């Protein structure tokens, strides 16, 4: 890939980060924070975007960022107060900036009218421009412009100052006397002479006359001065630009003149006076008439020739080129990481095979080989964890998009919403993060659109008009749990039930618990919005959210309290590459059950298993009736049913905190397995989440616990009635 | 042996661009993300030239320049600051802090190398 293309990609990535910082900073300011570093960080974000955009000639972006930056500069300097209105405008400007960045990245245009309107609003905030706003002539103030003189170039033509110039060649006499400061700033005379030498033919003379005796030399002092006669095709600007960095720290005269003549000091003085007079006259008139200044031609001795570039008395200090690079981060192509993860996956399988072979070979557990294998297993696991950590990213990148979404949805619905977040730094696999954005977006929309009441209704209910949406992430038992909570009206259960009945999803007399009613909203084809709104009702319901979460190996559930609000909880695996599983056998097949789903395992006793009607059976576990699901039967491995007392029951919890007992024939052990997609390699199989390769090289299927439980519930309806009857 | 340039900038884009331009010109590049980081890596990096941004988190360019100039071992290392066209005051302040020269953003790779050549042997 072309290097600049790669850098441009980096730029856009960095823009996203900067936009996130910008938004967070503005929100923090909105909360009343007045930390100067917050303001500075906000300024820096816009400044960086502008800087990078300039390098890639993204003019539209540069211009808008520039206007934005100017206002932020006023905010930073305290000339503009961070009032609510100012910050609201800035937040909208931040959204506009984000749109411009994306337009620059993905192609396509932005709303020019909106951009111009926001730019005008930003300019209107400029306390200095307020009085003299005339459009376009705003001051160019990007940084630290509050103090210090403003330098403006005064155009002066030196063309007529030259004396008998050879065609295309100029002659200059340069007198250069460094001040100690020049050396203190690590400038070097030798390099300046070398640069002059590059311009043409230089005759350099060093003046040692001010050099004191050794005892009196101040090592930090400056005692030498130089006279350089230069013949060059370059003009005076080029000559002066050599001294660009040192002009404050030296005395410098550049006099166009005859190359074979030296200018003495007195002559130079008078020349300077004349030039100054000319310049002052120009400044007064702001016009540049032709000027003729004669350089003295007489009284000049012959030059003492010196060699170019060797007149310095200030050699560089010892700076060896050795030393290690000290980068804190490196950027790695994602493909390489994925390849590494794949290889580690193979390593895990290989290591499992080795263990298996060792057992089959009848080697004692205590043998040296076994110990070595144990260590290998430990190491493999550590490597795997480390590699997975490379892919882990904070959920921040997704959370950062939410404030804008909340603002947009709030504006569309006419509700006032306050968003709080927690756990932005919780890390999870990149793939999970990428696939999290859509469901999360929909859940937030849903929370504002359906969850929160209008300000009037909130006021009537005695709540603050501003509705709350809380978004949080945390790690819990090897999974990431993301919650979206609102303090709205909660699920309107009678209405949800009525709709479900009307849509034929349930029968009118179905005895459902509150929790079950709440979960009806996840059913396909369910939508409670009475008018299909622009926001949530884009043909995407909570069932789609649920499906996408399930596809990630996750679960989603809802808790709701009337008048107090609802909380949606998503629980997702930290990675999609490996899984801790329990290896079991069912009707001669080997299956893997994800360990995270299993609460406990038990041996059913005859007395605890109850059948009631048809094939439905339940098991009593600590005074609770849990439906018993025969995995072999569910997956059609066998036609009949296994004897519970000769099987093992795995107590599992599936989505919505539903508990079930899965009946399997035997447990072989626990193992970390590498997930291989069935969809990619074969096709989707009902009740199966994925496949893996076991230590003996055989393929084993990974059970999709939620799907198996859901499937059995459809088949075994009536359990709810049983529960209701049992109390 | 190629010369080492230490680049100090909080923007990854800018660091990458400097890296590209400098490595194409045959320099060895060490990167730091802000002034504080710059001072930390100084000893290991032993740069021949330093290029630094001004506005950075934790420690800005002025603080960094003062830090380098106050360090007995590295006080003579030339420092070029990255500035934007309009920053006369900032340039002046950087100069007073001890900057050797400056590079105007967005920089032209040829001018960048010229500026380095002007301050480094």
C-alpha cells in the first residue's frame, strides 16, 4: 500500500479519536468543568484535525476546523465564557466536523447550507469579530495570538540596489556576528557557512580579533565574526533564508555588491542607515518606489581567502548514532494479528492432541513428559491470553458515538435527555466491538423513543423533565455485560400483552409472568410504537437486536419496573475465537457446552424428576422446578428419551435468566476449544453454535444453549401453566 | 551511520508523516508522543536532531525544549519546532525557550530535510 494512503488512513482513525475527545471534552465542559486542560484538549483535537487535513489538502475540512478553532481559542484565552448556549453550538459544530471528516474519508458531500450556517454561528461567538463582522476578514488566530507583536511582511524590492550585476548572477557581501544565544540554541556557524556554500561560490573570512587570551575565554561566549563574499544565482531572500533561524541571535548584514570588493564597517553602517531610512519611508507610504543605494566601491582591501565551510570554532559535541528505538506503541496490520490468533488456536489443538496421545500411550501422570505437557498447557494458555489481549479494545470507541445519537434522537422526539456512561475502558475483542455498534444504537434509540416519557408527562408524574439514560459496561464472569437503563415509564405491560394478542403472538388467556410479558418485545414482528416513528421504527425491532446479539454468542434480557424505567442487559463473550467448554457425550456424539452457560452439574435422582403430560419433565432443584431438556432428543440424535437417572444434568441459564437442566449422557471434561464457524465451513445447524477440533482430531459441535432451550420451550408449552399451578 | 531524529508529536498522523519523509531521506527515527515522553526517551534515543510539536498533552513543546536545554548531556542537540504559518508569537516563544529553528506545517518533505541540514552537521 502506498505509504501516504496508509498515513491518510491513520489520519482518519486519529480523527475519530480526536472527535471523541472533542465531544467528551465539550460534554464535560457542559457539566460545569472549568479545568484549563479540558479546554486545551478540546482545542488540540480540532487543531490536530485541521493540521492533518491541511497535509492532505482537505480544504473544506480545514476551513471549518479553522473557524471552530478560532472560537475555541477565545474560549481557551477566557475571552469567551463556556455558557450552555455556546457549548450547544460547539457540540453541533463537533457533529458537523465529524460529518466533514467522514465525507472526506468516504467521499460524498455534506450539507453545505448546514455547514455555512454553523460556521456563521461559530463566527458570531467570536467576541472580537462581533463588532466588526464583515464576512471573511476574520483574524487568522490559530494559537497564542493573544500577545506579542504581529509581524507583517513589507514588500521591498532590492532589484535596483544591485550594482553592475553579471547576467543571472548576484554578488553579496555578508557580515555575520553571532551572539552567545545562537550557540545556546544549538545553531552552528559551520552549518550556516555550508548552506551559503551551497548557494554558490563563497569566500569566507573569519575575524579572530576579538578572541581573548585563553584564561579569559567564556566557553559559552561568542568571539568570532565572519565576512562572506558570495557569488550566486539566488536572490537575497534565498541568502537571508539561510539565516532564518538565527536572525535574532546575531548581527547580520547582507549587502548586494561587487564580489571583488569588501565593504568596510563604516560603509556598512552608512548603508544600513540608508536602508533603514528607505524602509521607514516605505512603511510610511506603504508603497515601494524604486530605490537606489550605492554601495561604496573604494577603500577596500583585497579579500583574504578562506575555505568554505571550515571557519567554525564550534564543533558539534559527541553524539554517537547508537541507541535503541524507544517507541511505546507499534501499529500492526489486523490480518497479522488474526493469523497469529489462528496459529495459537492450532497450537491449543495440538497441545490437546499431545495430552490425549500421552494418555493413550499409558504414560503416568507424574512422568516427566506429563509435567512438561502441563507446563506447555500453561504456556499455551498464557500465549493465547496475550494474543487475545492484542485484539482487545476498550468499548469507548462505540460509546463515543452514543452522545451524538442521544442528541439527535432527543431533538427528533422533543425529549430532554441526559446520558451518563460508565466503564468506557472495559476491553473486549475488536470483532465484538464492531458488531456491537448496531444493536447498541438501536437500544439507545429505543430507550429514548419508547422508554422515556415526554417532558410534560414526566412533570405530571413528578419526575424531573430531563430523562436519564445510563449506558455502562463491565466484565462479569468472563463476559462483558453492557446495560442500557432509562428512568422512563417502564414497559406498559397491559399494552404489550394486548399487542401480542392482537398480532397473534400469544393467546388472550396465556398466563404470563411480568418478566415473560416484558420479553414479548423481543418476539419477531412486535413493535409497540403506535405510530411508526422515524427513529425506532425503521423496520428493525428488538427481535433483530436480539438476533444480532445471539449471533455474537451473547444474551439480552430486560428488567422493567412500572414508572421507574427499564434496563436492557446484554452479555457477550469477550472473544469470538476461543471458548471454555465442557465436553460431553450425547447418544454417542461428542458435544461442547459453553462453560459460561453452565451454573452447576448434577446427577438427577429418581425422586426429583417429575413428568407431567406428554414428554415434558421437570426436575426439582432446591424447591424449584426446572424444565428438563433431553439434548439427544432435541438434536434428533435419538427418537426416544434418555433415562434421567442414568444421565447427567447440566443446570444452565439462558437469556432472560431462564434456567433449564440439559440432560447429557456423560461428562468427559473441561477444555478450552478453538471456535470454528459452521456457517463459514458448512451451514447453519439449528441448536449448534459452532464447531471445534478436539485433541483426538475429531470435530465436535458446540451447543447453542439458548437455541436448544428456546426450541424445547416451543415444543413443551405447558410448562408455564405447570409452574403457575405449582406456584 | 545515519543520523537519528527524535520526533515528538501527539498526532499519530504527523508522526507517521515525519517518519515517512525522514526515513526516505535516510534518517533513523525515534518517536515520542508528548514532551514528557520525549524527555524520557532522550537518553536512549541520543538524537542528532529533535523535531517537536508545541501543543501536546502532559508536557507541551516549550516545556520539552526547556527540558532538553537544561539537560547537560543533550543541551547542544538542535531542536526544530513544528508550527503553523500564522504563529509568529508561538515561534518567538519557542525561540526564547531555546528552539534552534522551525518547520511550518503542513511541511514539504524537501523543506523538512533542508531545515534539518541547516541545523545538523
